[in-house]
C-alpha cells in the first residue's frame, strides 16, 4: 500500500465521495500475512485474491482496477480467471507492468537462468542463511527500482523502496520468481479491449522495460498511453503528479461511459 500513498492522498481529495479507494498488500507483502502454503505464491492465486477482494468490498458496483508491476499482472490474471466478473470492470490502469515474456528484456532476462531455481532451493534448504543474504542484498536492489528526477524525489522514492523491500520476506520473493518465469496473460487482453485504459511506463524502467507497456497499449485500443522520460520502475513514487493526472482521466472516462450507458 505504501507504493500508492501519493495517489491515495491526491485521489481522495480530488474524487471526494464519488469513488471509494481500496488499497491492499499482496499475500506475503507489507502488512498481509505470509501464507502457510508456499505453493500459493502464484500470479493465478493473486488474481483469485483480487476477485475475493472485489466480491467482499464492491460486489455490485463498477470497479476501476489500478495495478503497478506485479499488481498489474495480478489484474490480468484476475481477468483471465474470472471472465464473469470482467463486466463489473469500468476501467483499468496498468503501470510499469507486462502481460508476459518477462524473460525477454531488462533484468527479467535473469529469470531464464539457473539462478531462480537455485535461489528457491537455497531458501527452502537454509531459510535463515537466505534471509541474512537477502538483508545484505536488498539495499543494492532498491536503487534499480527507480531513478527519480530531483533530490527530494530521490530521497523519498529510495527510502520507500528500501522500506517495502525490507518488509518482503525472502520466501515471498523466491516463491513468486517461478510464476514470473511462466507469466503470460496476453489471452486476457481481448476481454479488456473495450475498456478505458491507462498504460504508463518510465523510459528507464529496468524491471519491466518500456516495450512491455508498448505491447499492452497496442492491445488495448482505449488506452491513454504515457511514456515518462528518465523515470524508472517506481513510477507512482517518482512521478506522482503525472500518474495522478492519468488516473483521474481514467476515472472520468469510466464515469462518463457509465452515464452514457444509462442514458
């Protein structure tokens, strides 16, 4: 949820009581519990988790889905696994994410190497050692998540990245790496093609490089596409104003479509 604090504040003020904001941490992340079953660390399960949240909190109201990185992948998994619920979706934002082929470019190419199964093996065999190694490595990984423009933004984004990474157990990271290797939800895109969409990515994103977002925008005819020069992976923290503006445009389009549908 920390990744969306700038948007939570701005959108709450801008939208007032016309929309309800729902933010949550994925399983094994932030303040959510670590699941007892290691095998539930899959994008398919994250899609099912999203379906459960929508059913519990907004069973009969239109929903604008907003997902960054793995959150966007979870949204696509939701659409693929719950087609009966897609009619409830009024708009979708996919930020710094991908529909598939994560191992073809950027740092995602490491997914195709033996490093992934080796990391998972070490985590299961010696979780204590793996946790200590992760504690040493995470501050090195954090800067790869984004390169903000100004000193103030750099400080805020890097601190936020370090804080979020430090809260994420190595078991969560290792468990999800396999599902990233096989992630392919391109088949879900046609079911979303009729929706207003907002697709955004930084030009210097090393985690989910720009080409992934270009592919998403091409598959979604209703997409408002934003490429942010010089921005990295944590776009909502690095360029909050641009992301805020894009999300407000998306909500306005979704609300307008709803009014027209009832006219």
